C-alpha cells in the first residue's frame, strides 16, 4: 500500500514514541487535526500487517505499534527509503500533492506541505503551479491566500470529477507504486466492492457495451457518489430534465439498486449525474453499441466524412473502405460529443507519447478536430484530439501494414512417403492456421528437388532433413504448442519478405500487366444492366443484385448481408444524384463485378427508403491479395459518376451500351497509368 507523506509522519511518530500516544498528542505534534489521525488509522493498520506488526488502539490510552524489534526496524527502513524517493521524484511528489489536496479540504499553510514532503516551501509552490492546470481542467481552483492557506475550491460535482480522474489516471500509472492500492486512500474500499456487486447483479445490457476502462470509470464514479451522499454532500440540481434522454432508464435502475444496497436516498440531481457519466462513457465497437447509444448516424457520418476529407488524399481514399475504422469512430464520437457538450473532463494518459511519437498524425487530427467545431460549435481538447489520433493512427498502421505485406507463404510438409504422417500433420496445421494466408503441400523426402525448393518458402518435417540444405522447422508429428509458435514466427518472417524470384523483372512486369488486363476484361465482359420494378424495396433491390452477381443462393445471401452491413455503417443512397451506389468487399465473389439496375421508364423508385433514386450501381470486389488495386480501380468508376455527367445519365437511363463504353474509357485510363508505373 502507498505510504503518503502524512501516513509516513504518523508511523515515524509512533515508532519513536516510548509510550502509547493519543490521537490528540499525535495531531498536535504533526500540526494536523485529530480527525486526520482518525481517518488514517485504518490505512496504517493495513500497512503494518505487511510487516507482521499491529496497531493497538486502546480507549483512554492511545495508539502503539506492537511487534518485534526486527520488524519495526524493517518498517523504519522502508519509511525512510520512501521519504527519500518522494523528495527526489518530482512527478510522484506532485501526484501525492494532488491526493492530499483532494483528501483534505481544510486550508493548510505552505509549511504544512513543505514539512510533509520534506522539501522547501519554494519547491511546494512550484509544484502547486505545475498541478494548477490539472485542477483547472476539473473546474477546480487552487486558492493560495496569505492568512488563509492553500485549498481546492469548486463545487461538489467538480470535486468528484477530480477524484474520479485521479483514481483512473493512477490505476494505470507508474507514478505511484501500488497505485491500485493507493486509490483506497481516496475512496472507501468496502463501498467500492459493494458497488461492483450491485452492477453485477443488475444485468443491464447497456453496461455490457462499455469498454473495460469505461466500466471501471463508472464503478469509481458510483463509489465516490455513494460515499459523498452518505456524508450529506450532493451535487446541485440541474435545470435540465433528463427523464427522456437515452440511457435515463439505465441510470435510474442503477440509482434504485444503490438505494437498496446502501439504504440511502438518491435525488434526481444524482440520477442525472449518473446519466451524464454513462452517456460520456466509451463503448465497445459493435453494431449493438451504435443502436444502444442513440447515435444519429447521418450527423456523425457528416462529421466523419469531413474529418477524412482533411487527410492526405491517398490516405483518405483508403480510409473510406475501412469499415472497422468508420464503425469504431462512430461509436467513439457519440460519447465524445456528449462530453464536450457537457464540459466533462477526460484524461488521456498516452497524450504526451502520441504528440512526441506521432506528431504528423496528431497534427492531422488537430485539423480534423476543427471539422467538429465547424459542424457542432464544440471544441475538442487535447485529450480528445489524442483519442482521434489513436483511431486515425491505428487505421494508417493497418493500411501501411497491408501494403508492406502480406504475400502467401508456401510451406512444404515432409515425411518419408508424403502420406501418412504428413497428412496427419497437414490436418493439424490447417486447423491451427485456418485464418493464415498460407499454402500447405505434402512431400515425400525423395520428392524434394530443385523445382520443389524453388517454389517453397520453407518446410516442416518430423525428421531431420539437414542433408537437403533447405530451411525447415523440426516438429513433433502431433504438432505441439511450441511447434505452433515456431511455425508462426517463420510464417511472419517469410510473409514480409519478397517471394523467391524465378522470373526476371521483365517477366514479373508481364505477369502484373496480364493480371490487370484480366481484371479489367472481366469487369467489362460481365457488366450488364437489369430492369427492375418501380415498387421494389431497398432490401429486395439488394437481394436481386446479389443474386445476379453470384453463382449460388448461399453466396447471394452472403453478399446481401455484406451490402446491408455496409449500408448500416454509411448510407450508399444519393437522392441528389438519383443513384444508389452499393459497394463492398465480400467473400461471396471471386472477381470484381459491376452491375447496374433501374426502372424501364427511367422514373424513380416508389419505396420510401429509395425516394429520389432512379438507378443503382453495384460494385463488388473479392477478399484477395489485390485489395489495393481493386479498390483503386473501382474507385475510379465511383469518381467518374461525379466527374462525368454523361456516365451518370447513361446509368440512370439504363443505356447498357453507353455505360459499357464509359467503363472501357475509365478503365483504359486506369490501365495506362498502371502501365506507366511498372
């Protein structure tokens, strides 16, 4: 448990006392109130247990530390070492100064803290200046007046915000040793445990959507609230009526459960405060989170599109295809906007690291944050910008990683015959590496020749094959966990390396050109226009397009689900253009495909969801190694809809021949650029 400066002083006094000392005697000697000594007694007793010592407190006699001289000496050594560490560690001292200011709301002289930490008054003055910004972010002021002393000033809500922030920051911080124990110096451990039990019993669906950090934050928020309510300290009543807010029922249910558990009355102002915390909490990235959080999809997508637009054009184009990124940012933005609107402070322990390690991403996200201000009038603080940088940075790393690798790794599995043990090993490996981009081939030991070696990255064998002069992993025929780890490392190593080159650069270029030609020819050859009914629904239209593009009913169902999932993340309907632009990556297709559909008379669909839509363009690309090229190729088609009005008119009028001509024109230009870059 953390030794705060005040606890350290009390322990030193009791260790040096020859007789039991009353609380009044200790308080007078240290220049603090008797209440301070009473408050620290339980924590001190817990610390002494770790040294096989006991704090004996007898009414009328006082307190005394009992135990062997050896154990007392160990405690004394630890206390002195801790004192030296606090003096030399500026960051730790300042964190503990925050703790003392939050715990002790009575004004204290500068000398009080100087003596407590064993440093000069000038040093404490500098420390107070250093932590003033932190206090201001929690809407607290550090009052420093001659004749009055030093204390925090602010309303109850701000105090609680600061307490919660201090706890959550230090639970994951190295600034305070044993920080998870240290939080109990600021909070009642018993209340915290009981609150956690209440939340577990509640089974509120919304709570399961919270991230781990957000759940811990809610737990701390409620524990602080219960303790303060028991002490008669309440937050002020809000004039705003939150009864019809999304999440109010959850807040009310939590409040009722806490009332029953702790036998307290929780007023409406406290319910609103719980609601405020819930709506500002981070959610896990899932479609359930989007539905439960009350996100206004259109508004958020407008903000997200605006933020993407300020990024580098190449990066922005790739971001629009990153559905996980878009979905994650949507789930992040709703509570973030709520926090900004209600002036709720949030900490970002990684902020300084983000600024120093990823300055370009942070600068990009500062520009992205201005989009939020332009569209909502809300101003994201540095911590919020830091969280945006984490989202955009993760997406960039994912995109860059995909570009760096990964090629398919070809692995040969060797046994004496190529059957039997090799097939058993193959089955095990296929099971363990089902989601990895690898090709497994079984060989008998006498089949390993120059041709096989040239086409294989490395081998896996249950027998020694050093004589073959190949790179191989020697494994147990049953494939142990150790073998799996060894093989995983080897696959990652080869996936990042260029493939073995039997061909020269010219033949490689020919292969790439041939690949592009085949993909372009396939799109043009398979393109056609469908005539559909004007009273068709959005779902029916997507099902018909999916069935036309795929070969089986199962594949059609998969493609339909993929397009609908994309539609839920970002609307693909553009009434101002009169066009529905459906596009996605799907395992249901093996090659890029483009199909259009419209009404014979060229009028609009009558379904409410398709209001203003005259035609649909559906583009599907496979999940394969050509993702970047496919996205760029189909992206040219999407761009042409905006840039070439004749192309758009041809789609809406159902002129199949003209659309096919335009596709040839668009893809020919793309091919010429690709040819020049080889």
